[in-house]
C-alpha cells in the first residue's frame, strides 16, 4: 500500500527495512502539521498537497509502522 509525497505526487509507504543512512524520526518529534499529515495518511484520508516543512523525501517516521516518505 503506498501513496506518494513528491512535488507532483504524494506518497508514503510502509516499510520493513530501513536504509542505514535514512533519517529516522519518531512521530512525537514531528511538528503538529506533520503529525496531522501522517495521521491523515494512516487513516486513509486525503493528504494535503503540501508536504509539511519538517518532513522531507526519504524520511522514515516511526509511527505504528515504519513509513518511508518518497
């Protein structure tokens, strides 16, 4: 299951493995807007078109599962 969070396409995906160089952040470390973004995705709601400032491509967020922002 995936969606995209790139400039024209938004995506988050569940991952089982994390690359050693990935920036891994716990959900609690995110801003309120980034937390809302992740919650919306996890709830299968539509995610906003704009990626929150504290999330970037290739971030891994620890939230129930590992998520890869691509």
